[in-house]
């Protein structure tokens, strides 16, 4: 205990043991009491323990499995019911605070009966806590892992590139970390219950210093990473909402690695259709896809005989790291489009386009997916004039040639 | 290990049922009864006591008959009485078997 602490009346400490470690928590609190620091009625705030100064003494602390949530918004405000407190007080124990799934009681009367006198009954009390933690573990896995994958129809690679591989992996790490924490807690409580059911009581003495540094650092590290992930996610969302990375396609001068509407009829006059949206291009980059281009183009191709083809071209282009990734991305996009547009999805026939992989379908608009080496492109062409239309077999061939030529 | 938690009563469970079989009581009275009846050989802890009261109430071995501030009075039910008397019978059989062995005549 440092000299400065001795002068203070209140100190704040990161717990060196996890909330589910009953014996560790009891030993630590007793050790603090011997130094004159007693857990305050405020207990723990944001994971930090609050201690108040007093005369050093030997005091017993005991943890009691809470039959219901200890959250502030739960029934009873997260405190034990009145009967439990009355019985405890009558037998020499005082309720102090709660932490995690446990109530913390203390007694400075050495003659007071031990808080739990029947380990098998204590095992019964732990049952509810174990069930809550098991439900929490299942919930974490379902909502943080299975649900997002289901919403994306299993398109992991697509999600990684859209979110950013770094951000995706950090999210996966946090989910795994949270699930592991929950699992460790469930296993620890299971081990304790097994011990209690065999009639063996807890010893209330544990060397809590052994892994103190890790247990203090771990929640802080998790919080920092979660904050970083949240910030990253917000930035991605914000960029999508404000469309800050979108550029005007009409003034875009860089060469594109694929063909656009102008390529469909060489020599035809191309005029931009400006509906106030569309005619945009967004260029991104990711670890797994060094070049990602999203394009939407609205225009009219006018032929010499006065005929015109009016339409909108939507392109998603990816240059990935390997041919396998390009093919996997193509598969995932197809699956995604099939599930998302179940009512309109229909497979279409394509001639041989001379690329590694080609598929065509209609998912609202006629769509072609092509891969060549490590590149993949998804092109949807919506022709909104009935007067002149270019059949899929024609525009797919032209755009496939353009795609191969830019490889 | 019993498949169900209350299949075999532990010592604490037995004495709590004994107390309530004697008369309706609140938690503090149960603790005092047990200590007095066993001549301080058994002193039930508070967490053990209120965990058992909650469990017995859920399993319908006891029912709450009165609430007065923080004090709740319980009464044993038919199911609880049966569980208690079954346990007494079981313990008597154990003692009878031990006495047949003849090793504990002086107890």
C-alpha cells in the first residue's frame, strides 16, 4: 500500500480476479481489509472496485450466487431480497454490494456462523448462475456470429471486403474473446459445482496474486479493442451514409479495368442521363482486394438510324489476391442475390465468354458475373426503354471482352 | 449423486423440514430451532437457509403463509411432510442396520 493511499479515504482498484472466481474474490477482499480498506456500499462501478478507509481488521467476505440478475434495472434493483438480508443480518452477516452474478456479504464477528454451511445447497444456488451464463454464451454466439452470417447468407468473404478485412477480423476476435470468457466462466462454475456436490466446501483461501496482472489488464484491453472496433464501424457506416467516397463518374478520368456503356456500341453517341442520382464511382481497397470499384452509370446510346438504348449499368469490380478468392466472391454474390431476390431470381443462359467463370441470372435486372484469374466482376444492366434493347447475349459478350482485355 | 436435487436430503435440508414440521416459522426462528434442537451441533448458515427456503417453496415442500415486513413465515405442505417422514424412515433403517452390526451399542 503506497503512502498516498494511506492518506486517502477512498481508493479505486481494478479487481485482480474475475467476477466468477468466488474464492479469489473473497481472498482479495479479505486481504484488502487487513490493510484497512473495505469494499464500499457502492461496490463496483464500471468494473472498478471502490474501497473506503477503516481500521485494519480480519473480516470475512463471502460471495452468494444471485438468484436473479444483479443489474440496476432488474427486479429489486439488483440487490438481495429483504428476507435474505434479514436472515443474514440476524446471523451476523451484512450485505455489502454485488459483482457480476454474485452478492457480497461480510462479517467482522468471528463467532458468526459460516455463511454457507452446506456445499450441496450452495451448489443448488450456483445452478441459476450457471444457467444464466450458459444462456449468455449461447446468446453471444447466436447474435454476434451466427446471426450476421445468416443475414449475409454465409457470404464471409463479401462481408470481409465490404467492412474491411481488418475490422472484420477484429470483430471476429472480440466475439471469440467474449465467447471464450463466457465459456471459461461456465466451466469454472461447473467445476465448483462438482466440488460442492461431492460435499467439499470452498476453502475461501486462494492466491489471487498469481494472475493478477492479466485479470486487471484483460478487461481494459478488451474495452480498448471494442472501442477501436466501434469507432471503425462507425466510420464505415458514416462513409456509407454520407457517400463521402463517391465521385462523379462524369468527371472521373482514370482508366477503368472494365467496359462501361460506351463500349456496348462503338461509335454510338453516349449521353449521360442525369436523374439526380447515379453516375457515381467509388474506389476502395482492402487487404484481400487491393482494388474494389463500385460504379453506376445512367445514359443513352444513340445510333445513327435514330434508335437509342437507354439504360443503367451497375458494376461491382474486385481485384482479389488469388483466383480462388475471385471465384469464391463470385459464388457468394450469386448466393446473396438468389436469397435476397428470391421472388425474381431466375438463371439465364450465356454463350461461351472465354473466361474462367461466367454466370447470368436475373435478380430484378439481368446480371452477369465473370471471373478471370484473380479478378471478378458483377454487372447488372437495366434497360429502361422498351423501344430498343440489347439482348443479354450481346452485351455480356462485349463487356466480357472488355473485362478480359483489361486483365 | 442424486439425479434430482432433493432426492436425498442433506442434513441442512432435513433439519429445516424438521423445524417446519414442528410448527410454522420464519427463517430466523428456523435457524434458532435447529441450533437449540441440536444443542449447537448444527448451526445453519444464512445463505444455506434462505437458499433452502426458496428451493423448498419452489418444489412445494413449504408454502408462505404470512409476510410481516422483512419476515416471511412458512408452513410445511403435505409433500414436505412426506419427504421429511420418508427421510426419517430412511435414517431409522440406517440406524437399525448399524445396530445389527453391533459396533455402536455405546452411542
